[in-house]
C-alpha cells in the first residue's frame, strides 16, 4: 500500500492503468470510494489511469491507517477498489465479466497521490514495466484454487485420560496400551496429512500444465478460512482465455468423482489477474513464482 501524500484538502486515489480508457458513461455508473468524487481518467501519454478525488481528512496517512485497521472499513475500501479496477477494465462485474474486459494493471489498494500531475508522473516513470505487464496480461485471466485437507485428516489424538483409572504417565498394561493407541493415531494422522499434501501438489502440478504462469500465496489461517483443517495450497493461475476450457476441464477432472479423497478443492474465476500485475517490481518470466511463506 502506498503511503498517502497529504498536501491540501484533497488527494487522488489511483486504481488501475490501461491502454484502453473506459467511457465516461461506464465510469459514471460505478461508485468508487463512497467518500470521494466520481471516477475519472487521466491521460499519461498513451497509458490511462482511472482515479478518484478523495478527501485528505479521511485518506491521509494516519487517518487511512486507522480506518484500514477496522474490519468493516477495510472491507468497504477493498470493495470500492475492486469495483473501480473492474470499471477500468470495462468488465462491468466480477468473474466471467472480466474475460471480455481490456487488459489492466490493478494498482495496490490505497495508491494515493498529491494531485493529477503526481499520478501521471508515477505512471510515466514506470512506463516500461507497465507496458510489459499490459502485454503479458492481454487476453489472460486469473483462476484461484484453494486446497484443504479433508475433514478428519488433521484431527489430533485425544489428551490422555486423567484420574486413577488411567493416567497418560501411569504404569501397567492399561497405560502402555493407551500410549500405543495414541502413537498409532498420531502416526495415522501424519500419514493422512502426507497423503493430503501429495494430492494438493499433484493438483497444482496438473493445473500448471494448462496455465501460462502460476504463483503460490501464503496459506490462509483457519481463522480466515473458517475450516478446521489446514489449507495446503493457495494458488493462482494465469490462463489464456483461448485455453480456458482446457483449464476448467482439468480442474473438473481433478475434483470430481472422489478421486482425491484426502483433500477438498475450491476454485473460482476467471478474475482480473491481480496476482500477476505487480507494477512495483520487474515482470516475472512465464513460469511459476512462489511467494515465500
């Protein structure tokens, strides 16, 4: 997230860069941040930036940091950002709508500038990177795939019984039998986890065969996923629109018919390729780049 530059009563929030500016009527129908003005387009000499005027009192560095620490405000900002990126692409909606949109480079959420000239200058300074990204993302979309261990694959053995009838540290045949059963359950759990991880890796390897590039994000915590089992794979795939059917067939084959009982797979797409549009670094080659855990 860019640091806000606060001078004067207002700031310019930038959402995305494209070669094909969306029409004013399309922008007028899409609300950006509810506290700001209408979406508009800046001409950066052949590249176009979709922006919005926002008040510095709410989007200055300290005020914004406080707002983004509040879950409800963070969600509102994220939704406004996504709507505006879709408007830049002319997508008009999430998911399948993105397939028909123009190539865009989404900017990090809360990319703020002092004014129009600052925004245009920032784009001009990164023109080679932005041009390369727009070439790379043209006619391609992102698919997200998350793989979790199946229910029961990660259950831990129960705690040793307490009391005179059977302490985990107790002696005698009862205690030894319990420890033996606990050890077997732990071993079974480890083996189940190993099978689930192997199946997740096999899913990833097969999907990469049908993608231009792939990247792994850090697995999400159980608090975020709402599942009791661990997330084994949190990946994104960059897919040629022309190859979408082959990719979805492969995805269906990997997840249908109970062929991989140790895991549960969730997929969504196509999306605007956020995961492959980092404008603050050099473009990656057409191979997987893994995000370190």
